[in-house]
C-alpha cells in the first residue's frame, strides 16, 4: 500500500510521455494509471498534461479518457502506426488516432468506394461519421471524405441485426453521428489554432537563435544533413520541439561543434575524401571511414557469416546516403570490430540513411548510376563501365568504353552519348568500393 502511494506521488511529477512509458513497465503500473480501475488516475493524467504540456486549455472530447487524450497529444512519439517522427502527424479526432497520411488511408474507405463500388445507401452513409479532419492529400485539389473501416462495419452490422421497427434507433444514431462530427470539428479548430500559433512562436525563437550566428556559420549549418533533418522535424511537429527548446538548441550546438572540427568535409555538397599517402599519417576520421567501408564491403560480399537480414545489398539505401550520414561524416569512437560494427554502428548508419531519405535530403552522386560514378571521381579510371547497347562489352574503363561506343555503335563523343550508352557494373563497383568513397592523393 505504501508502495502504491509512493508510486502515485511520483506520477504526479511526470510528463505524459513518462507516464505512457510507466504504463508499459508492468501490469500493476498499468492498472494504477487506468481510469476505469483507479479513481485517482484521471487526475494524474490531467495534472500531467496541464503542468507539462502546452495543451492546457481544453478537456478531452466526451467518451475519451484523460489517458487517451494525453496519449494522442504526445506528438513527440510520431505516427502511432509507423512510429515515424519524420512525417507530419495529424490527430484525427474521429476515430481518435494520431497518424501520418500514409498510414491512415489504408484504414479507411473513401466516399467514392462506398457509393459507387459498394453501392451503400446514402441513408446508411449518413450514420457514419467521416474521418475528421478530412485527410488532406496535398496532390489533389479536392478534399475527399473518408470513413474509418471499423465504423463502416459497425453500422452495417447494426442494419443486419435490426428488425423492422428501427426508425427510433435510426433517429438516435443520426443525432449521435451529428454530435460526434460537430465535436470532432471543434477539436480540429482548436488544434489548427494552436498549430498556427506555435509555428509562429517557434519561428520567432528560431530566427532569434539564427540571428546570433555569423552568416558563414549559418550557411555551413544549412548545408549539414543532420541539421536539415532537425529543421524538418520542427516543421512537422512544432508542439514538442518548442516545449523542449533547450534540448533542441543543445543538439544544434553539437552539430556546430562537429562542423567546426571536421572542417573541410561538407556534407550536402559531397566531395570525395582524399586519402593521404600511405606513409603519411591518415587522419583519424578517414581511418575510421576506411574501416567502415571495409566492414560494409565484407557484409555486401557475404564473406562474413551473419544473419540473412544483416547482409547488405549494394543497392541498399545506405550506399546511397553513406557519404552524408552523420555517423560516417563524423564516425563515433569504438573498436570497429565486427561486433561493434554489426551491433552498433551499422544499425545507426541505416537509421540515418533512412531519415535522410524520408527528409528528402538531396542524395550525393549515386555510385551505381553512370553520372554518379563519373562524379565521384575515384571510379572514373576503374573497370566498372559496361556497354548498355550490346551488353557484351565490359566491365572496362572509361576510355575503352568511349571508343567502343564510337567504333561499334556509331555514338559521338559527347557526355550525353556516354551516359546513354553506358551502365555501371555493380560487382565491379563493389570490388572498387574504396575508390567510390575516397580519392587517392595525387603526388
Ligand atoms: Zn505513419
Ligand atoms: Zn556495345
């Protein structure tokens, strides 16, 4: 009993996100925080939301618990289905989920589908509350109406079970649907106003922070992939970032530190790192990068024994974004053993590559397409090019493939012809992986 009291008093000082974590710890905690079981739970959740979040000026919709309300408003946890924090999330008050666009669509039926394909009566459709707010598909002008599949099922079941005398029940259902819809609309407005207000406030803080930096520093920051991701996050969910501004600022300062230390390696305009001559002392970062490439190559070759899902294809997203992955640009400390690489560094790199991809950061020149292979420089003199016309010549170097195209296929010597007539051989790139990421220092 004492323990329960202590636990509850601790809970009064926790943020909703911490309480949500508590719910997952064990069944006892879960029960204590369940409003249907513990009468104090409602106050705990409400108190936490009011004290620790910006969502103070509203109470949950009817039929929604304080816990669910707090859970929905925890934007920092991203989409509740795909867990992505990189996509913009919306709270759909009806049915009561926080989701990105991609995840909500498959859980709904469109008006179109229900009316024209499934031939559902308008009379039935009126009883189903559409997903609110409307799912906003940026690529289409018109706002489409969608219905939560579970709700459609419920209403259809109601009709199947109903007897002849259902007029009264129908009227009630109709009124209820109208009420739910109106309430959801109110919450939509509330959220929109807050969103607008906090975006503006956040922008002011951000501008002020940036104005304290020199133009040069700011320019370099803008070119950093990790910073680009952070900016994207702030656009997606201003609510949690503004609440956690000091933490956010610290992260930016860390990026600045890194940029200043790394010096010449800029990230979005990817330049191939020059490897110092063998005898020279190669600097620490390059040494670590070389070890990353070595480990990666072995995994891609399949020359180490690992689980099937740890083998990396040369076409993996990671290879596309590697040069600008924060943990490649500034590799962490570690022994770079196979265990360290597979257990720690690789998952981080993959996550970073995925985040860069989702943030739509411009990828560096891609080593598997011809333009990219020519750009990275180190591959130019290697035998990685094949004839894309007869598929029988190559892999060979640039000079030879050029003359093959001219003599055998009547191509001219322009860059365009070269790009059209040539493709890159993946296996050859893999055997020349170092040249794809590093450039030997010219003597
Ligand atoms: Zn999602
Ligand atoms: Zn050919």
